[in-house]
C-alpha cells in the first residue's frame, strides 16, 4: 500500500451490517487510506464486526478498537488520537465518502 494521507474515523454501535457494507465499499475501491473504527457494540455485534474485518484486513489498513459503553463523542476523541495520517474525516457507519473526492 502507498503511504496513507487520510484516516477515516468511524464510530459504530450495534450496527455491524452498515459497517460491513462500508468496509466492502472501501475494499472494492482499493482505498489506500487508514480506517479507524471505534466499536461500542455489545458482545455479539463486536464478534460480527471482528469477523468482517478479518475478511478485508489484507486489503485495507484498519485500526480497530473496542470502546464498550462509550458514547459517540468520547469514541471520536479516542479515535482521532489514533489517526496516523496528516488528515482525518469523520464517517458515520451508514455513510460513504468517495475516495477520489478526498484526494
């Protein structure tokens, strides 16, 4: 992978289907940035998300952290601290940013 210039910050809670769809989208587009996921889900949904990440981790640069019982604002703060790139963008787990527009 080329050097990432942007990190997508994605908080999620009990919505693995949306997150899985989003990861498939970025995998299909060969997204070269970093994807930082903060998961505040219950145990069953965390396991679904982890399983989905395993399927795409060879194609995407993903940083995944569990933040149980954490609200979105606290999750965002923690994720921003993890961003390894000069730029970051917030993405809701049910939204899409077009990588070519980010460049």
